[in-house]
C-alpha cells in the first residue's frame, strides 16, 4: 500500500513538471502542491525533494524569485540529507540559473561552482558542459 501511495504522488510531481514545461503553471502548481502535501503527510523526503525542485522551477517561471530560491534550497537540503549528489547538483544548477535571472552573478557563480564540482566527480559530462556554459555568464569560471 505504501508503495502505491508513493507512486501516486511521484506521478503527480511528474505531471506537474510536464505541465510546467508546457507553460500551464497554475495546473502545474496545483499538482505539485498536492504531491507535496501527500509526501509530507507520509514523510517521503525523496518525493518532497523532487517536488520542491518542481515548485522552484514553477516559481522562477513566474519571476517569483524569493519563493523559487526557498524551494530550491529546501530541495538541496533534502537531497543532501538523502545523499543524492546528482539530483542535488541539478537543484543547485536551477538555483544558479535563478540567481542569473536576478542578475546576482556572484551568488550564481558560487552555487554553480559547487554543482560543477559534483558533476565532475560523478563523471556527468552532459550536465558538466551545461553548468560550464552557464558559469560563463557569471564570469566565475
């Protein structure tokens, strides 16, 4: 039963991500919020970490940068606790991207350097190149 519940809010978060990519931010936020409420009720930190990442992307799309930063930081913290470095680095990349949109280039550079180091350590070439490209915009190579 627990596995089925986990899959239900995991699927809800995936739907929220797809809706956000299509630009339907209201429906995406509704799905993500429902997934987060269920994950919190069951203390499912793994799903919570992913939902916070999704919410961060939604809030950044709306230019609600303070909420986006808060969401990304919650995601990063949970991913740190769960010891999932690849996902954490992806959340850090998104946080860095948010700081760039805010023109907070020094802050962006600091967080992107951390993500870059993780992707290097993991041998994630595609993600490493993406981070390096974004880092160029911060002048923090």
